[in-house]
């Protein structure tokens, strides 16, 4: 829940004695931080950064000029979406975003690493694909979906976790980190020749169940950007 404030320092705008999140609504990385704050119920000031016309002061906040960036009440600056989301989860443990055991945390990090390697990289390759490379890139993305499907099946098969989320019945850190990328399937579907759909077959069933639960959850719908705005923001990645 963003708080209203007019605090603008001599150099850049921030919330005195509070959190300031520099974000961009259509950035899937920034949504990780936004979702973590929203789910933790922590007040923060949201400063929207127009990535196509960045404010002159933004390099002072983040020399790489990327979003998300977090300014803490102590004036510390944190960057990198997963680090910011994990900081929020650790700082506000009542939100129960992360598992408590070291092993469960390690397995979660492995899952997120797998998701990044097999899904996030594949998306950007499909979105940038030319007519010649499109089919092969779409197949690689589907291969990635099968990897994640297998990881979900294995995870749910262990212990008494029946899903549909990584931690069971609750949208938590795994989904905070991945929901905005699940939403990117809409972008892939829109831009790619012949569209893109995860087939409704047994080998994708766990993934479809997980993605469906994510897209129906208020933690997703309360933060998600409008589909058409999201699609428009990816136009710059398409080959001419
Ligand atoms: N590894 C970074 C990646 C963040 C990132 O790539 N953000 C993009 C927007 S989605 C950005 O700020 N790009 C700078 C630009 O477009 O100039 C993170 O996880 O926070």
C-alpha cells in the first residue's frame, strides 16, 4: 500500500523515515519487489520510473538506472529484484513468504534458478525471434515449461504438499518471484507467429495448474499490469 508524501530531497524524491520503491509497472522484475511489499502489508512510497524517459536524478539512486530499486528508512539503497524481495521477506517474517528451514529455502532457490535458466531466458529469445528462428525458440520455451513441470511434480510428490503453489495452498515467495513472468506468456502469445499456448496435456498439467492458480490469486491480480500495456512495453524487443 503506497503512502502519499511530498518529500523531495535536494537530489531525488524519497520517503523520509520510510520505504521508497522505484519501479515501473510493466517491468516483471520490479513486480517482484512490489508484490513482496504488498503481500507483507508494509507501507511504502512508490516512485514510477519511465524507462523511456528516465528522470535526470535516477542515476543517483541507481547508477545502473534499472528498476526495481529500494531505499530503506535508514537511507540504504538495495537493487536486484530477488534481493529486494528476499529482504522484505526476511524483514517482515509475519508475512510467511519464505520457508523457515534451510533445506526448504535451498530447494526454493534451486527452483527459482531453474525457472530463470529455462523460462526467463527463453521468453526473451522468443520475443526477439525472427520469422526464421521463431519455431525453434518456441520449442525451447516449451522444453523449459516441461522442466518446470517436472520440478513442480517432484516437489509436490515430496512430503504432504499438494500444491497448487510451491509452498502448498499459499501464494508465497516462489510465486512472488515468478508470477510476473508467467504473465509474460500473454506477450509471447501476442507477438509470436501462430500464437503460443502451453498444451493442455499430461506433460504440462502441473505447470498449467500452478500458472492457473497464480493468475487467479489476488496477490497476482492486485499488482499485475494491464495486458495491453504490458504487450505494448515489449514492442521495442521485436525485430523490425
Ligand atoms: N537483474 C535485475 C534486472 C532488472 C531489469 O532488467 N529491469 C529493467 C526493466 S524490466 C530495466 O530497468 N531496464 C533499464 C532500461 O530499460 O533502461 C533485477 O532482477 O532487478
